[in-house]
């Protein structure tokens, strides 16, 4: 598997899209801080040019990052089916499990790297450009990252699964959106009427990541109290990751490659 | 006795109720250049896809380098180089980058294999040109370079000269002959044009409507095709005796329609007729005939247009 991972990293380093994704996300987030700072400069009574406001703004926006996981998986997948490149690996006898897991590991590594760069630039620019209001919001951000991380990994696994199973990228992305975004939302509504959907919707990653909230003292407000929250977030995150990876692998191992 | 490198036994592939390949049994021995000939859609690519692991057979067995278990076959695939259907690479990488990607993936030590392979197919000076800007011929050559990079013992080539200009065809044909003769690489090559393979292959397999309809060696095919003298004589046995005793040839065939096809004396049919007449044979007709490769192929597979 090491060889496969090495080759995928080699390709990823030479793919413009991998730099563009990090660049565009970083610019968008930094521009939030630039905008807040410039308004603060021109309007002295403006109350939001503060690090706590900017950072808390991100802490409540994990759903967006959850959706972006699809883009990360798609960049790493590299349009294998449209390019018909996977047959070169299969016909050399590279085991499908190595291809499947190798790509997932690379997607995970790239996602973590992108996340650290984007977050680092965002937090750094906040402290550089805005009024420093202390570390409370940053601590809350770090805690929420710990909770969001397993959900983001599960979103990556789901995206990975569909990209391997469906030939067209647009069809795969639509299916991913239905599975990881639309279905949890619909489940929540159905949960108002049916008990089973109510229970299911509470453990779906999109709903769990959306349930990461905070109060005015920058304390996290979660579906579970104390450390049980972290345990449950990781347990459900890993559970969905394993489910998606297993379904994807089983079906991919039977899939004919063109 | 040469080793069998690849064999299939009753290999069948069905999509629903439609058979893409039916009970195909073939044997490729070490050093062979085995030409798989058939119309488009006959099942050539399906067979190659089954051997390369891209598709799964419905029935039958593949034996590759004496291994027939799934894991053994998979190991055997590391000794194969292949181009199945069109060559496919990453559009935004150069020829060298694409090969480096697969070199890393395959764990081939040393980067010199990349230059060697590119040199071999005449792509050593493509520089920073991306794959997306390659001509069809260049793409075919890069596909061949990838197939050669791991120094394979068996090449699976699915219509590898598609898209090449006449010079390119000759170059690739010569390269394949050289690889076969100098490096003892066994080749399984498919084409829908029999004449493309005629100066290359040692054995033929004709595939039609998912079935392997005939296998024969290049020598046998040259007996079936090419120029010959058709003799219609009486008595038949006396004439064959004359051919052997007076003309010293056994290079003839007696056909079910009581004609004789003589493959010698093509430039001197007069001598044949003279021997017949002077020895009291009734010579009804003597005709110089020719069966072209393509005619033979069309006769064999029914002559319907390519689908």
C-alpha cells in the first residue's frame, strides 16, 4: 500500500486543483478577517472586528466544511473513471483493497494538511488584523475541531465510497449530497412524526456536526454533556466511516473497470 | 518444449443473457506472438479485460504463469505489460511524470526504466508536453512505454497500432518483433485487421460472435491463404502421385470438391500441365488463384459488416 500512497501523493503534488482548493478556501476565510478589520477601521463603533467574533463565526460553520469534504475526495480521486486510468493499476495486479484504502489515506492526509493550513492562516490573520479579545473563542474552536473531526472523516469516507462506485463525477457528487446532507435533513423532519427517524437523525454526521453550538461565554452547547460528547462524536463518526468504507470496498471489489 | 504462459479454459463472460465471450479455450506458449483476430465487438477486448482483471468471468478458468488461483493470477499480472482498449493517462502530467507515477505505484526500483521505455518507443524528447496535447499516435506509444516499463514477460496489446501513421505502424511492428526475438517477450495482440498482423504473429486465434472459431499457426495460415494452382484432373490419385514423384512436392492439398491446391510451381504452371498431359492425366482445368488474408478472414467469420 505504501507504493500506492507514494504514487498518489506524487500525482497530488502535481495537480493544480489541490493547490487551488487550499488557496481559494484560505483567501475566502482571510477575506472575512480583512473585511471585518477594514470596516472596523472606517467605523470606530463597529462591534465585530474582534478575534472572538471571527473565530466563533467559523465554529458555527462546520456544515460548510462537511460539504467541502466531497471536493477533497474528488480532487484525490482524480477523475479515474473519466480518464480510464484505474485499469493501468488493476491490470498490473494491484489489489483493489490497496487502491481503495490507499486513496482514502491520501484523501485523509490531504484533508488534514489542507485543514491545518486553512485554519492556521485564518486564525493567524484574525489575531494579526483584529482586536485580540483573548483565548476563549480559540479554545472553543479547538474543542469544536475535536468534535467535528470524526464527522468530517465520515463525510470524506462517504464521498470516497460514492466516487469509487459511480462512473460520472457529477452523478457521484449528487449522490453524496443526497446521502450525507439531504437524507439527514429529511430524517430530522420525518423524526417529528416517526420515532425511528428521530433516533436515526440524531446520530447522522451532518446533524451531529450541525449540533455543535456555543453560548455567549464561548462554551460549547452539545447534544451530550461533558466528555461523553467527545466519546459519542468519535464513536458515531468512526462508525459511519467504517460503514461507508465497507460498503464502498465490497461493491468496488465487484466492479468492472473500463 | 516451450512453457505455456497463458491459457484459458472454457472462459465465458455474460452480461445478463448476452454472452460477450463463450467457452474460449486458448493457449499461448512462451515466445509466441499470438494474434487475436475478430471484428469489432467479437469479444477480443472482453478476453483481454478478463485476463487483465478489469472484468470477471462468469465461467471458465484462466491460468497465468502456471497459477490459476485469484491471488496467483494477480501475482502473475505483475509480469505482464498491457494496453487494453485505448491507452489512458493523466491529462495534466507529462509522459515522464505519468510513467513516474506508475513506477512509484508498481515499486519498480530506479528511474532509468522510464527513460529506457520512452527511448524504446521514440518518446524520449517530449519534454514538458502534457499528455492532453499528445497526438493519438503519441498516446499509443506512451501506452506501450508503460507496458514495457516493468520489463514484462507477456505483453497484452489491444489493437496497439490504431491511430498510428504508416511509419509508426512499421516502427511499432518492428519493435514488437525485436522485443519478441531479442528479449523473448511473449505477445498476445488483437486486431480487427488480419493483414496488420500477418508479418508479425506466429499463431492466430480467430474470434467471432464471442467464440474462438479457429486457431492456427502462421505457417498453416499461409497454406490457407496466398497464391496457389487449382487443378481439376482425373484420376486424382494418379495426379497426386505425379506431383510427388515427378515434381517432388508434397506442398499440395486435396479438397473435398476433388480439386487439388498446389502451393509450389506458382511461376511455372506450364510444367505442371505438361507433366499431367504427358502422363495421361485428363486435365479439366488449371488455374492460378489467390486467397487474400482479408478474404480468408471474411470467409471465416461470415463476411458481415463490422458492428
